[in-house]
């Protein structure tokens, strides 16, 4: 899942980026409204976390332009403006959720997960053979036992599960796993896929390589028949 954080407070932005990256999300950060608007026009995001008090272009104007382009990107407003009129205006302009500062990190992360589930049209639990992926707690279970995965491996697994039996290219994996300034090569993706494939051996879930094109997750044979 790739997120754009539009936040001019560098301390808040850095803290949120670190926390969300640890959860397996790819995060880009824009510190003003013009950069946020440009990023939204040139990149595909699964979620926008938007401060209203941005310099150069206000958060409301960023939101207004986003919706004028008919973009359906989920938007979570995160702002110190907590008056009733502010909340109503933000939601009426097309925001999906509204959260006031100061905030609790655990609540923000829960709202991010909720918006992710809503936009993908999936429940929080994704089951595939003996494997269960919990999008809320961001963990993978095999027959109820925790599967030890790194943040990168969790991110890869989530993408492949959400697109089960559909081809995902290396470039798409990099785009969903990495934010600006993060360097992950195609060779690194191959290493992560190899490690993840080994850890999934007992589940009946296979990661299939299509040489030169990418990967897809193949469900167990009994699920393919149903």
C-alpha cells in the first residue's frame, strides 16, 4: 500500500513516516500543497493523509483539485482545525475521514487500515489455503501460528494476496513497497520473493515467477476448483 502524507510539520511527518513504514507501508511525503498536488497528478496512491494548513496551496484546495480530477483516492484529513465548520467542509469536499491534532498514533494507524480495507473492498482477513493474512494487525498466520515475516515480506505478501492469480510486475511491487528516496532494486525484489516463497512452503500457497514479466500468487489446488 502506497500512501502520500501531505504535512508541513517536519517532526510530525518524520514520526508518521517511520511508524507507517515499520507497518509495511510505502510512504511519500510532501511538505506543501503544490508538491502534494503534483505528486497526486503524477503517481497512483492508495491513500492521502492530508493536513489542511499547508503552505503554498491549502489542504482544502489540494482536496478540491483531487476530486475535480475524478480521482477516488481515499483521503484522511489530519489537522489542528477541529471546528464543526472545518469538519463539515472537509467531508463535503470529498474527504473520507477527519482526524484532529493532537492525535494518538494507534488510532491513526487503525483509521489507515480501515480506509485501506474499504477502498480495496476486502475484509480485514484474507485467507488462502492454510495461510491467513490479518490486515488489521498486519501479520500472517499459518494454521493459527504466527509466520515470522519482515515488513518488506509482509508488504509483498499483501500485494500478491490482494491480486491473487494476477500478474504483478517488479515495477509495480517497487511502487507499492517504496516511497521517495528509498532505493529498492529489482534484484532486491527477487531476494524478498525468494525468502517469502521459502516461508510459504508449508501453506500450499505458491509464488509463481513469469520470467521477464513478474510474479503471481497461485492458490492451493482445492481452492482453484471451488
